[in-house]
């Protein structure tokens, strides 16, 4: 089927869907210029993130860990959400029961205007008190004193992200599986579909009878099972789908 026809058919399904869930991974942020952990120029290879993003590393040298996160915050803060992020934010305002589940910690979905966002791995723009567990926003770049201290009790603050060896927030994870199992249509955008437990979310949607749409320049283990597959960047294909959707509204 020619791509234009596939886009029109998908737009019709999107128009009629009651519940829409979107799962995003590092690929959508890479389109905004954010280095990925898994690419050839990724943060893991250049900065050995697997050794810095751990509770043990923070306990041993919180200053070093915070210097790395401060550097990352500087990169992210200098970039902007791309057309893919903005299209998804627009769909949330126009479509019923629309939500985004993201593996990304950069906060771009919220910056683009999305509100119903479930951040599986936390948010780099939030900090958490290591003593009281209080979580609050901190958008300063640079962050200032390193390592930062809690303004209430003086204890160390840590990034409010999930590190290697830590469990995901069960409330967020349970909601992610619930929303995946209830949706009529799921978009899987820019994710390798190998990192668990996020990789199981499309499977939960498939088992519930959802239509799966993968948007990724690369093939993934999920690719053979989806209903629609687009090998373009999300910032290119999502605006085309959005145009076809608007023609129906």
C-alpha cells in the first residue's frame, strides 16, 4: 500500500479511536539533538553512564555524579522539543483519553505542552532530598552549588531519576500497563523495544487487541508484529499523519 494511503487509513483509525497511548524512547529526543545512550555517539560510550548513574557512585562521589548531570542538563536545556513532540501535545488536546508513556528523562513532552505524561525513568529537572524524600522542580542551568543541598534540611539532593539497580516507581509502572492494556491504538516511537519493562508495554497492548504503530528509522524486535511501520523520524511522519487527521476533523 502506498504510504499516502497508509497515512490516510491510520488517520481515520486515529480519528475514531477512543483511547490512544503513546510510548516514546530516546529516538524522539535524538531528533532534538540529545545524545542517546545506545548510539555510536551515545552518552554511555562517551561518559560511561552505567558507572555514574548508580546509587553506589552517588554515595562514593556525589560531586562527580552531579557534575555529569549538570553537564547533561546544560545540553538538554539548550535544545527544544521537535515537531514530533509538538504533534503529540496537540493530539492530547483534541483526542479523548490520550496519554504518553516515556522512557526519556529530558522533560521535552511537558515542554511541548503535553500534560498526561508518565515518566518511567523520572525527570532530570526534578530533584529529591536524600533525607526526607521530598521531590521538587529545579530548572537551573548550571545548577549552582555542586552537590546541591536540600533548602529545608540541608541534606544532599539527588536527581529524581531511576538509576541502574533501582526499581521503577510501581504506581507509574502499573498505570503504564493499565493504559497499554486499555488502548485502542498505540504508537511506539523511537524506542529500541528491548529495555524492560517498557518493552513489554506494546505486548500488553497487542494482547488486548490494540492496533500498533511503530515509528522508528531502525527496525526493532517489535517491527514484525506491528500493524503500521514507518521508517522515518517522528518529526517528519507525525506532522504528515496530523495533517491527514485534521482533514477528517
